[in-house]
């Protein structure tokens, strides 16, 4: 089965945007630091990080970068998948 590189990139990009949109909502609601503290404690880590105040500009930048990076990863994954499965 061959994967369409563009579709794979788009799906992964949209998924990354969705996950980062959820994170942005958590930060906007003021729950980001509590969530981060809990997740790091579950991994036996001290929390050296502080969640910054919500910013619409930062959120847009985060979503754009998440989409671009995830799209490229999806495209490369589909390319490699197709290359390995050529036969």
C-alpha cells in the first residue's frame, strides 16, 4: 500500500494543530501550570518550567509551527514508507 505524501502530511499536521489547540485552551483557562506540574511529577521529574501568560500571537505562532513541522514529518514518513514498500 502506497501512502499519499501530501495527505499524510496534512493529517499529521492537522492532528498536531488539534493537540496544540487543546494545550492553548488549557493555558488560556489558567490550568497550564497545574497540568505541567502533574505530568512532570508522574515522570519523576522536578518542575523547572513556568507556563507563561496566554497570548493570542504566541498561540497562532505555535499552531503554524506545529502544522509545518508535523506536515514535514508526515511527508517524510510517507516518502520513506513508499520507498521501503516499492516492491
